[in-house]
C-alpha cells in the first residue's frame, strides 16, 4: 500500500525532526500509558495558519495517537502555504477526510454543512461526547454561536475562557517619553503631540530623523486609529468585521460617513509621517525589525508578545521599555479598546458526512475537550513541555525561559486552532506579572462584541458573494489608496460606495440584522 509506505517514511522524518526540536524528550515523561485494544485510523485534513498541517511530523500528533488509540493519516499537503486554498481543493475533490478543519472554519463548516458535506453533530455529541456536551451545557450561548441556521452543529470550536478577553493594548516607548520629558498621553490630542515629538526630537539619539512614531505588523492597526476619531473598524477579534451598537443594530464601519471623517485624520497622520510610511509593505516582522533598530515608538498589538520585547531588546537597545497606556480618549470623549477575544472562536474542526465510522470520530474529537486533551493542546506533552505540580499543569522552567513560548508550542503542534477549550492558566503562566496587570487594567475598556450569526442558505449565498468582494478587495483597496494618497477620499467616496452597493452588500447588512435577531432572539 502506497499510503502506508508514505506514512512510514514520514514518521521516520518526523521523529528525527522532533528529536532535534526537543532534546529533552526523555524518560521523565509522565504520559499516562493507554492500552489500545485496536487502533482506529482517522483520516485528517487540517491545515492551519497558512503554514502547518496537523500530521505525524508534529510531536503532539504522535502523542495524541497514543492517547486516543488512533492512527492519524493526514491528507493535507505538507508544504502548502495557503490553508484556505488547499481546503477548498479538498472540498471540491469529493473524497473527504474524516476530520476537516482550518483556522476560521465556522463559515466553511456552516456553508458546506448545510449543503451536506459535513456531519450534523448534535445527536453524536448527545450520545458519545460527554466532554463536549459539558462545555455546551456550561455555556448555553456558545451552543448558539456554534450552530448553523438549520440548528445543526457542523463544527467543534476553539473556546477562549471569559477570563481572558483582553488581547491587545496601546503600547508606547516609556524610555522615549522620559528622554523627551513627555507625560503619558491621555487623549488623542496629547497622543498626537507625543508622536510629533517622537518624529522631530530624535528620541533614539542617533542625530537622524529616522524615527517611526507609530508602527505595526498589520496595516489594519493603522486603520484602527479611527477609534480615536469617532469611528469603529470591527466588532470581533477579526479585522474589519461587522460590529453591533448599543441598540443591537449590526453595522459595518467602512460604509459610514463618520468613518470617512475619522479616516481623514488617520490619513493626515500618515501624510505627516506619524505612521510608518511602509506599513502596507513591511510585513509581519516589522515590529521586531523597527524595535531592534530602535526606530518605533508605539504599537497597538497583542499584550503578551509586545511586552516580551522589553526583555528581548535589552542587549540591542539598552533601556528599551514599552508600557501599555490606557486607550487615549478620542475626539468624541470616548475611551475604549475595540479588540477583544471571542468566547467561541471561528477556529475548529468538523466531521465529513461521508465518514465510515462517525462514532469513533466523535469520540476522538471529544477527547480534545477532556482534561487530558485540553492539557495536550494547552501545554504540550507531559514531561517535555510541562509537568503536573499539585494537580495543575505547569510549564517547565526551560519552556518558560524561552523567548517565544508560543512559537515553541506551535512547532510542537500544541495550541493549534482546533476544537478544544483554552485554559486561562496556559497563558497566565507564560506571561509576566506586568502582562497580567495589563489584562486586569484593560478589562474595563472592553466593549460588546459582534457575536457572529447563523445564516440560512440564501443569506449564506449572499454573504459568500458580497462579503469577500467588499471586505477582502474593495475596502482594503480603497483604504490603501486613500492612505497612500493615490486617490482622494472625498472625490472617490461615492464611486467606492457604488462598488460596494452593486455586490448586494447593503442587502447583506439587512439580512445579517435579521439573522442576528433570529439567532439571539432580539
Ligand atoms: Ca533619530
């Protein structure tokens, strides 16, 4: 059998890879030995974050196999870089793996689920998945969020604990503030003065005007500065999503006149070189590049990873110190943090309707919600990345001393965007007291989220047609043109709105409102 041969050789490569990655894998492992009467093969198509397949190369997968008495046969290509493209090819092939998933899986699961590609899981969960059942019983709203418009559950989501809603914060260089004798900015007007000082007064002290006052590894974070000027950009932890206002009305910021006015301020900041001129092109490493060159003064980014630069930069940039400032008060007096993490993420996985052994597959998927499964995805492999201390999983000192714990876990195959419950302590352990304090301080600035809706088939068709065109093409295209100055926002606003209108987007907005009212009984 070719597949078998292929799998064996992959296994060997995988072993060598993991030994190089984790030399500490040794007899100290405390893994519970599971006696398997039989091994159930499970085919899997799980490609995620545009870089990884959940396959036997990952130490976690080999550990999971032993714990669940399965043999995972990955059908996802190893070296593909576009998770969604390869998933679409797989769905088009008609020969589906038993388990299918990707980051941001929910819309795909619901769409193809209602078309018959995915197994409705409600009954299987009831009968065979006690751990999943418990999570839904404890979080009734989560069940609504995970269900499609026909009431079926087609995907098993990744849950974030409510304790960890805070994700991003505004960070500023405290060492630069001190050097220039500036106070911590509390309003957008004070922030503007601060950024101008960063630009003009050489806080990095090299005699050159090379500072980038506001930088970011995602250009959308420059757009998000409209929050300080009376507009929104998103209502979830996805960029440019719908948002919901206090009256439970579904809104899309980028078609609102108040966005246009707010964005003009941001465009001016860009023109005035307060925002990185290369923010659209510099790429995902721009934060570390500009910090290590001592050039960037401010970001709005994930708290944990941003704070880690305070240690990482000490050698290169002595005195480097980023502090999280409270969200500056906007021109309308509002003060909030737009970003927060969702309880039920769109990440997750589901089961193909064509699977030959649905009971075994649901039991396998249920394992990930069990205490063992949860520990595995949160902490990795016992004895390797964590140990049980007083009944609680604790990362090893070696892991906690790593500069990028999360990256280490990702490489191992842990913390993948599949169906499980995130353990708040997983993150609280790896972050410093400083980060924990920011989480606490920022909680009061969070605002209500757009929880997502369950579209029916017709609504879903419209969503598929209009949303991608508008949200992935038209809006980013114009936002960039306006910021870069290649088109004037006032002169092109009407043509822009017209382009959005012809896709049926405004109808989609109305239908999303209906779906929202229906889903949450508003
Ligand atoms: Ca300088």
